[in-house]
């Protein structure tokens, strides 16, 4: 084999972009960026996180990438809850943690503009956010970036609405349980769009919101209302007749009821008794029964099955406990539904290709044991998830555009309490963590495929550039051991050590910063337990 050619371009856009190839090649992995923002109202710092993150994760590509002429269909978490809650005395600053930070999103958009994506190709949509896009700052952000934040329509009420191609995109649901097809707010899932899911690190009645739940707001009303019981499904079936469109699975009732009966035994908390409205302690929290969770989980999985995704991101510069504005604060309100939710400087961004794996890690970092949540069990049952134990998921810290394998236990956990399926018979507080031990040995997981011999591979030799000059080198090791990756000149002299670490079995990444090197012939060498291999490369900066 001849030497690999590395083209290190200037700042001129290539006309194509994509997700960093190490992230793209490893959908089984989850990546965590530690941030260092002092307070949530530091908008410049939040935007800088978005810019730096975007520059390292969104990269120029050759013509195998995404054309920069595509629409960037971005789903932040906005929701329909008031930005100012006068009843609770909560200001806009008090409620910031309900929504994805607008300045972080602005930073992402600015990084994409550097790759050649025009501002008017960037869109944010949330069916639940029409009343809050202005106070949350999304209208002003759109003006600054040139992005579009308001949909043509956000409701399907008539047959004419349902067939309006400029407003809605219908997609078939492969293997759907609740839905056979679903409508989306344009440009979500349009042929000329690239989907980007940017969730918020926050608690909710379904546990933590995160990426799986966030994507439901990509639907128009009334399709985005996932968090209900059978009466909500009945309403949708009546709606089918109104808009003259069949979208509910004809065998929905018998399939879901059979699944639920089985899950009462196999899924933790699924046997939680319903609380009757006549109960003196009844509150809105008790509306969300185990059957609500069953239906929500299936609808969520249907939604993601219909939606190819560029990337799933949890913005956790600051996280939020409780449920919107209600929560367990101040301390001592663990059993008071009308307490207050609070924000915490959690300073993490979690991302990856799988919404379920990203959310498993997110739940663990929020203080919960992911095995106690039904969504993940049902996703495994439906073949969408192969791993449930968060300690088995390959986790990488994202440091200046380099993925460094880390134990999940090395990251700080921030308890974000929810009222998810409260165990009243065990005197569990209304606001609680689902952190009881779960025996992951009961779950059959897919084993990671790790090569039996060390391997190396150049991942992005066609695009190191001025904003991200690093050449990514992926390497694998079959057993734990010391690994050295070096850059050599053509004579074999050491120029730079780019990785020197004890590595666990699996995939790892080294990065060579090409900025200070001239065009010419180079080599890179891997050393591991007496094994070594050398590859030639040509750096072309013309």
C-alpha cells in the first residue's frame, strides 16, 4: 500500500460537512464535553461553548459528506411553559433551565456557517414553543444568525393541512407499534434536510427529558402530545377521520395491552398502582401512570425509527430538577408538588449517535439508575438498543476535539429529582431519584466487537483545516496496555508523541495537529506490548 495522502486545507469551505468521523464511526459510544461556565446568564461563555463544540464536532468533508446547501433542521427543547411564572414568583432567569440554552445553539450555528452553511438554511422548530420563542431569545438569535425560527404552520386540523407539503413532512414508521406514519414540522425529515437534536439536561415526569423525549416536539400539534393515557390515543383515532389520514397502527390496542401485561413483571416500577382522583393526596403528578409510560415509550421509539439523525446532543451547561417550574425546592419540599424547580451549573455536554445510549449516560449523570426506566427496556425489546448497563457503554471525554476514553464514574453526578412513578407504598418522596440498585445481569446485552489484533486508521485525511487542524488517527487494542502513537519524519526520527497512555480494550483516538508542519512526507507509528506498526503519509497544504 502506498502512503496515505493528507490534505490540510485553509479556511475555505469544502462545500460539504459532517460529524467528526470518530463519532460517526462509533454509534456504540457516548461522548462528554466538560464545560467551564461560571453562571447560566453568562451568554458569551455559553455561546463560546457552542462555537468551540461545533468547530470540533462538525467538520468539513469531501463529497461523501452532507452538502452545505441542505437545511439544518434543529430541534431545541423549548416547551410551552411560561418563561415568567408570576404565580410562583419565578422570573425569566429562574426558568432558564426549562429550555436549551439559546446562546449554545447560536454557537453551533456560527460554527456551521464557518463550514459554508448559509444562515437561512438553519431552522429551529418545536411544536410546543410558539409562545416562548421570543422570551427565550430564539427570535433575536434568529435575527443575529439569519436563521428561521417560526414554522409556516404548527397544527394539522384539516385534510388540507395534512397535505400541505411546504408545512409538513410525512414519514413511514418502520416497525411502528403505535404509528404507521407520522407528520413532522418542515424541514424535519425533509429530503433536503439534516436533523440535529439538541436537548436539555433536565428532569421531567418521564424521568429526565434528554434526547429521546425532546424529539417528540418535531411533530405538529396534536401529534406531539405523547405523555397521555388511552384517551389521548382515542382522540388521535378520531382525528384520523377528521384529516382523512390513517396513521394509528390498526392493532395498537391489542399489542400495547399485551406488552404492558408482560412488562408489569419485567420492568421496574411498571406495577406502580394508579392513584385515583378521589385520593386526598392526588395531584397532577399522578396522572402519569405506568400505562402512560408504556404508550410514551412506544411512541418515542416509533418517532426515532422514522427519523435519521445527524447527532443527538444534551446541552447541560446548566441542568434543572423537578418538572418545568414545579420541583422539590427549597429543601424540605420533597413531598410538595407545588415546590420550585431549580437550576444547577452541571457543566457538561453529552452527545452521540444513539439517543438511547446518550440518554442512559444522561440519566446516570442525573443521579438515576438507567435500568429502572422502562423506555430503555422497551427499546432493547424492539431491537433499537443493545446495551443497558451504563458501565458497559464506551464513554469518551471530548477534549479539544480529541476523544479520550474515560470511566463514567470519573464524571460528576448532579441529582435531578423527578416524580416518575413514585413508590408511595415504600414511603418514597414525591420528588425522588430512581436510584435503587438494578441487576444488569438479568439483561442480555450485545457484546462490543473489538479486533483481535491492534489496528490503526486515518479518519479525516481530507479535511484538517484552519479551525480544526487535527488529523484523527483511530487505533484499537485487544487488551489493556500501554500505547504510544508517534509522528515521525521520513527518516524515522521522532517529531511528536501524540498519544502516551494505558488504554482499555477497544477503540481510541489520537490527534496530530498539522498546523505547525509543512507539506511533505511523514510517518506515524503505533507501539503496544512489543508490537509496532509504521505507516507513511503525505501532508499536502497546497
